[in-house]
């Protein structure tokens, strides 16, 4: 989830640059059309497909049903290096506790 609207715009611009098939927005994340998103997305919010899920776990389950392999990336103490990650590893869903 991403509450800062400029960060949402950046996600759209990055997704467009990497030609991703779409973006899932969840929870309190802002959704287009919003001026603040457009300022950073520079129009990418119009060229990248997106869908909204109130619950992030519902998004993960929907993507999994469509055949996507789910990876989560987060910087935390004790993390494993990205090169050691394997696309063949069994993914697990570990919701982060709400603070």
C-alpha cells in the first residue's frame, strides 16, 4: 500500500517504463484520476492497466489464481539478498502486522 500520491504516480511511471501488464492498488492507496498522481505519472496512469483491491491479501490471491508467482520485496533487518531469491522457491504470504 502506498499512501503518498506522488509515490503512486511513480509506480505507474515505473510500470510503464518496464512495460508491466498492470498494477494492483490496495487499501488506502490513492487511485486515478487524481491530479497529484498525474503530476508524477506523466500520463502513465492512462497507459498502464490497474485494478483496486481493498484487501492486499485479496489481490495476492486473485493474482495467484491467474497463475502469477508472488514475490514480496521489503527492506528490513536480517533480510536475504535478492540474488539468493529463487523463482522456484515456494512463496509464502506473511502479512505485516498493522502498527
